C-alpha cells in the first residue's frame, strides 16, 4: 500500500490550484499534477482518504493515455519521478506512483461527457423527458440499457463546491469556438468507442465517462485524467442486468452509501465507516488490476 496522502504541501514549489482530488504545482514551463487520496461525492470532499486512490487514478490515466496516442496527443511528459525537475526530488517518496509531469495547456472551459448507457442523471433526465440533455432517444429504454449509439453531452466546468451544468453542443461551440468544440466532440467519441471495446475484453463496461481537453502549441490535446473510476462509471460485465442500477468499480459505491444517510449533500461531509473506506479502496484497486493489469 502506498502512503496515505490527503493533501500535499511542498514549501519550495508553487501551488497553483487545489482541486477536489489533485494538487497542481506550477513549475514554470510545465505543471506537476499530484493525485491525492481525497474523494468527493456530490461535490463535497469527504474527511477520510481512500488508500491507494491517487496511485490508481494516475496509473489508469497513464494506461489510457498511451492507448489513445494515435487518436489524440496528451499532456504527459513523464510519470517517472526520476525524470522530474530537481526541485521535485525532495518529495519523491510522496510523488512516487501518484504524480505526472505535464505540458502546460490552456484548458477548454467545458467538460466533454460521453454516455453509452442510460444511467445516473441521464436516467433521471430520460424518465422525465424521453431525452438526455436534449438528445431525443428511443422510447421504452430501461435504466442501465445500452444506447443505440454513444451520445456527447458536454457540461460547464463548475467552481469547487458548485455543480457542473449540462449544456448543448451549440452552447459549447459558443463558449469554446466551433472548431475546437467539434474536435473535442470527435475525439471524445473516438476515444470512448475504442476504450469500450478494450474494456469489454477485460470484463468491464464503461457506461459513461468525461474528458478534459486543452490547447497546447496551437493543438488540441487531452489533459487531466482519462477514464478513471473518478471520471467514469465502470460496471462488471458478468453482473450486468439492465433494469436498475449496476454494481460498480467506481465511487458510485460511496454515493450509494451516502444516499442511505440523513445528510443534505453539503459540507461538512459525514464520517465514513472504515468498512466503506476499505470497500471503496478495494473497488478502485480492482479497476486498476482489470484494466491495466497492475496490482497494488
């Protein structure tokens, strides 16, 4: 097991931002992304870390980025701490396995979500309107049914503590520019289609996922994370039965537990029982093992 990292504080590095999960340091020409063991649900950061979570997210992202390099370039320079600049080396023990040295891209102000199955907020939307994010779908779909074709449903990028808002593709084109929006949409659908086939061979269904893109040297590249249990719904293929929610290898397990509590889904977060922490960690590790064949 890797050491638990709830938050990093590196005195001689410039902290640029602290997100729900990642601490981002500005190294001048490059960025250092450190993935902590924090976990959030309903946009609230829980008080307890999930063991090995940061390592799982980093290694799964690195695996997927490599698989997709012929479709779209990514922001990784290296995930080997030995390649990081000298000022990072005093923190090598913390950084090992959970950090990336990356290109400094200009992020698009929208998140790129692709859905291959009717689930989560998409299921609620479909029940109410017969559509997901305004995209009309066939009548009679059940919860967790596979869609005839994957659909692209972008959202705004919310500030910490606020919710993302679904937007139309037309609105995304308005915000990002038509060319970049079209490129991001096309990359999103191509990556998801390939990943879905690869994951299927490994016994996992990727129900939906979200990507972030940025512009680097005038070119659109994929940044942040890639098809992790934080950004995706992963279902075990052998247990898949449409008609209700599915068991999962992602933080849906934690969300399901929190739904049983009398909690208003605002900070402060409720304390998590140790068995929920351990079970969540186990699901993350299994996702890494199944997808990338890495055991930790």
